[in-house]
C-alpha cells in the first residue's frame, strides 16, 4: 500500500541552488526515511528521522518532520550535478506489519 | 564491503519458463525483502522475511515465491512468469532490531518476460 506522496513529482534547478522536496503521509509513524536512487540503480539510504525528532542534518542535507501535519521535507543545499537522482520517502507506520510504506518519488535534475 | 548482491542483473526470458533471482547479503541482517519498481507506481513490496524460515506476503505477492533457508540468502522465484511481471526488481536487507532500520538495496534485476 502507498501512503507517502512526494511533491513535486519532478524538479529541475540550476547547480548551486537549493532543492526542496516534500513528503506527506497518512498514518502515525515510528520513523521516516529518505532515499536516493540514481537512474537504474538501487536505492541508497540518506537520513532516518524518528517521530520525536523535528529536524536532522547530514552534510548538505536537512530533513524536517512535522507529525501534526504528517509531512516531511528534504532540503539539499548548494546542489551539484551529482545530486541528479530520484528521491523517495518511506514511512514506518505505527502498528505496521513490518512493512515500509514508500512514496512515488521526486525526480530531481540539476542543470550545470 | 557491506553489500546486497542480486543476480542476474538483466534477464530476458519467455512466458512460463521458471526463473530464480538470487539475493545475498553479508551484513548478518535479519530482515530481507523484495520489491518491484514500475514507472508511475513506485516501489511495491512483494515478500519480506523477518528471519530464517519466516516469510510473509507484501502488497503484490501473486505469481511469486520466496524462501529463507539461510540468513544471508533470500531468492525470489517466478514459477510461471508472465509478461505483467516485466519489471525492475530490488532486494533489500536491514537489521531487525526495534523499529525499521535503514534498508540496504541491491543494484536491481531488470526482468523482461516475452
């Protein structure tokens, strides 16, 4: 079942600009994870944020979580051509049967 | 190097010819799962396994089988493949401790059923 929805579906920006992607979900969660997928390759884990956390940083990545709005955002600062990829959020719903729920992804293109 | 290895990476075959996609992880992870990825539909889980000899259906299990006889291996079996199983398949693993931990993905298997 799909509960995560990323927004926008596609985003094209100039190198050096910041990129923001959003994820909304429907049920209470234990944690939310963001992944990157380069074209045709496997997904790579970026950040995990727990339901009691509001913000987390990793290098040029900043993730926020608003459980009252059931939404999260991923900010990539000072984007590089190598950031071109699809980005997915995945939620671990409370009471779930050990299944992560995935969004459909945001396709990010960084123009040189 | 910690990794999830899938084989084959690419396969073109015909309807009805049984095939197996292997998946192996070297991280001693308890949790393993199979996904298929189709354009516009995102990742959909086929089967998952919490540990050896424990498997359960995901969202789209029809037409697939799995087994977990050893901790490191989690093969995906298509007994009688059909064209609607043409897709990009991913195996993933993670530690089974507590809430969901980061998933480690293989590089994918692109399967074409003619």
